[in-house]
């Protein structure tokens, strides 16, 4: 009886619940109608207005405005939660924030989440890591033959974002098995999405708007032969929900594990993949080969980095092209694995056709909306 009562009292905390991925996780938790779910807490630096419309359903939705770098705020939000899904992070590859801030949010923030779990007795922690934890590395090595979680790869990073994600992932995995308040072990695992796309993807929106400005054209910069891993946001969210649900039953198998997020999205170059959505919206990718030679792109990217540094005291100059984004876009990095299926029965919830159609509908709706 006590077991039944406890089973109906689950509280989930989603950090970063108002972000691109976080919103999909929250909506997925509500859609899946998890019978044991009583409350979802959404912890974010910035709370979104759409949260209000979620507050009318049978599951209590609690919005908590807070900062993961503040240990006391995190501890207060975690207290009494059954599972924490930690998606909050500073996703900055354009140099908008300082390396120190990226470290504080992504590493110290994750430390605070772990310590809060330990102090308050929360046993299950799902961390949103990234493929960037593995690569591409600074040497530009491709991730050959569509690697999996076991594929050896020299993970060497210099950019603050992948460095911070790698450190945070390590902290999460090392915390697996730590005794939480009450004496039971903490069970953690990390999910590594490749480049996420779907409704709410701001970089896709930026490309679309740029294409409209350029007369419905985009110009190929990267060879079509460079494959870049992509995964639909709904499937990434579904994987988080499934892990959160299964972690208790399969703690021995899943605790301390990493899982790449994958689905049926095709292997293509970054730009060709984007065209799957942008072409039906009227854009065209000009050139079967890059229009600008690679050395010139490297030069422009380096110039951008230099300008960013020089202008920093006066203004924020953060263009999309810099040495890091160029290296990531220009290095083959794709995954092929079934570890999530083997460990916790994951199958993508959305087919490629579904994912594509949903994303196209979203891009079409972007037209005319404020930037
Ligand atoms: N977008 C992508 O392609 C990929 C993202 N990821 C990871 O997924 C997670 C979510 O990323 P996105 O949804 O794309 O980013 P996002 O920027 O849309 O969402 C991040 C959320 O975290 C919140 N946040 C940032 N700093 C915070 C702080 N100090 N305290 C509390 N909340 C804070 C933001 O307000 C935002 O709502 C991140 O951890 C990111 O590293 C991993 C792989 C790929
Ligand atoms: C004009 C350039 C040559 C093309 C620029 C494209 C880039 C802005 C994007 C190409 C690859 C993207 C990254 C990739 O999908 C992996 C990621 C994982 C994360 O965890 C965060 C986001 C990102 C680093 C993503 C960012 C934009 C690109 C670099």
C-alpha cells in the first residue's frame, strides 16, 4: 500500500525546462501521461509565458525561476524530487559569453545539481550531455564508420563549450553510486545528442531568415560529402523521458552509462540536411560544391575571431562563422548505435517523415514572426 502511495507521488524536476530541448521534455512528460507523475517542476533562468497554459491539466506544473550556479536555489528546487532531468546549460559556440561564464553554468551548475541530489535524497539524475564531449576534436579527425559509445576517438578540445560539457559529463558519471541522504545510491546517466533540430531550433530559424534576405538562396560552404549527425528534438525528449522512467528498474545496467541520442534522420552534410526543411519553404542551396575555397573560409573565420577579440571592449561581435564552428561543420561526425534500444527499449517516437514534416511546419510558421 505504501508502495502504491509512493508510486503516485512522483515529482520530476526539469532544469532548463524553458529551453529548446527542455520545453519538448516538459511537453513529452505531460503527453505521455505517466500515471505516477504528480508534479513537474520547471527550473530556468528565464520562465516562458507558455508555461501558463500547462498549468490547467491534472499534473501540477510548478515554474521556478532560478539559476543553476546558485547552489541554494538548486537545492530548494531539487528537494523532494524523484528524478532530475538536467538540461540547463549555456549553449554558446559563437563567443557571446565568456569562457568563465560557460564554465560556471555548465560545470559548477552541474556540480550544484549533483550536490543537491545528494543532500536532499534525490536518487535519479539524467544529464543532457552532447556529442561535442567526444568530438569533433581540435585535430579535425572524422568519427569514422558512424561511431558508437565504444568507438575509440581522441577527444581533445580547446573551445569552452565542449570542454565544459565534457567536464560536467564526467562529474555526473562519477557521481553514480554516491550515497544520497537516506543512504541509497545515486543513479546517474548521460545522454549525448548530436546536433538537435526541430520546432524551436533558433539556428535553423536564423538560416531561414538569412536565406530570405539573400533572395531565397543560401550558398554552399561545406562539401556535401561531410556528414554531420542530427537528431529530432522530439526523439531526444522521448529518450530523456524513457531514461527517467526506466532508471529505477534498471539501475545496475543503466547507472553511470552514456547513450548517444539517435533516430532515423539521414546522414547528410549540415547544409544539405537543413535544406530538407528549408527547400520546401522556398529556399535553394546554390552550388554543388562550396562556392568559396576552404582556405578562404578559414581566413574569414580567423578574421572573425580576431575582430571579436578586438571589438570586445566596445561591442559584442559574435558571427556564426568562427574557427570552431567551421571545424565542427567541416568534420564528418555521425553516430550509429542501438545501445539505448538494448538497455531500455528506446525506439524513436517520431519517424523521419514525421520529424521532417513537423520541422517544416514550424519553419513555415516562422515567416512573419518577430526575430
Ligand atoms: N542544441 C543542440 O544541438 C544540442 C544541445 N545539447 C545540450 O542540450 C541542453 C539544452 O540545450 P538547448 O535546449 O539547445 O539550449 P537552450 O539555450 O535552448 O536551453 C537551455 C536552457 O537553460 C537555461 N539556462 C541557461 N543558463 C541557466 C542558468 N544559469 N540557470 C538556469 N537555467 C539556465 C536557459 O534559460 C534555457 O532555457 C544543453 O545542456 C546543451 O548543452 C546537446 C547536444 C546538442
Ligand atoms: C557557415 C558555417 C560554415 C556553417 C556554420 C554552421 C554552424 C553554426 C553549426 C554547424 C554544426 C553545429 C553544431 C553541431 O550541430 C553540434 C552541436 C552540439 C551542441 O551540443 C551544441 C550546438 C552544436 C555545437 C552546434 C552549433 C552550431 C554548429 C556549429
